[in-house]
């Protein structure tokens, strides 16, 4: 009887693992189909399922995952999405929109204009429920770092819309270094409309080295870490944010990302 109960508990505990595996497999299949049928809808669905599958798998196991395994799982899905955006001929630099564009402050939108010199969308023109804006001049996506940004708020016990950049500079590095162990060292510098984030020996180091060589990836889709900081900045400043440039060193393990705060 005791053995049967133990076996039952093991099966119950494995259910989250099975669910995460199902999400992951379904997401990868959707991404493959999106390339075959050139479907942006399937790409967005596949990206979401893959991301949640990996995240759930990590949380349920409660143990560290090798960064190489993480990179090889997440990176292909984001690269496929980048390829879809490129094939749809969206050439503008991605803009992380502030909370006033959203119904829910915990959600997020990264807006990719059709043209490089396109004007900013107006409030109500973009939606988290629709991939295309009302005037079809831009593409609205869920940022790859949105869930990380929400995790930062949860761990710090604050809402980024209620803090300023100075507090962000003080609180966020400690969280990324000590609590989440995302990087060995983190620095955030603000100079005018430019914000520079510097990460040393980040768990996303291999990811960034692989994707930084892909044209347009950092300024459109971006890795979860760089994207999460952009989401945080858009909430804190209340203004649109773009990634100006990204530099990933292959020798000293430094990732340096420069963000620009845009005026409306």
C-alpha cells in the first residue's frame, strides 16, 4: 500500500513536467509549420508555447539548467520569429511601448514599424490581441523578455511604473546578481536619453554571442535579457524605448546594451 501511494505521488509530481514537455513539443512543431507555410500567426503561437514550455520545465524541476541547453532550446524559436518578421519585410527598429498603450500594465508590446522612418503609433492603434496595428504600418509582438520583467517586479515587490530610474539603478543590479543569479556583475548607467546596461558573465552570454551575428536580431526580437530591461525601462520612464546597439564580447564575457528613451 505504501509503495502504491509513493508511486502515485511520483506520477502526480511528474504531471507539470509532462505539461511543459507537451507545450515545448507543440511550440516547436508550430514554429516549423510557420516556416513551411510562411504563417506569422503560427510563429507567434509557437514562440509563446515554446517559451512557456521551457519556463515551466525549469520551474517544476527546481534545478539549474546548463546554459548551452537553454540556448539551444530558446534561440531557434526566436530566430525563426526574426526570420518571419524579415520575410514580412518589416524593417523598422523595434519600439517597446510604455504602459499607457496597454490595458494591463503587466502585459507588454514591442512594435516593429514597416519602414525605418515610420512614425510612432498612437494610443489605441496597437493591441496585445492583434499582431498587426490598425493602419497595417506596424507589427505588434509580445516581448521575449516580458515574463522576466514581471519576475523582477515580483521579486522586488514593486511596480516599475511607480519608481524612477535612480531607484532602478540601485535595486535591479542586486536582484540580477544575488537573487536570480543571472549575471556575476550588472551596471546600469543613465546619461540623458541613453541608458546603458552592462552584464558580466551572464547566463545569456552564449545566446547573445550566437544571435548578435544575425542581422537585425538585437534591434527587433532581442534575447530575453536585453528585452526584459527594455520592458522595465518603458514602465519606469513611461516612454517608448528602442535598443540602439548591442555588443557581446567573446573574450571577457561582457554584454553591453544601449537603450534610447524616445520622446512621444
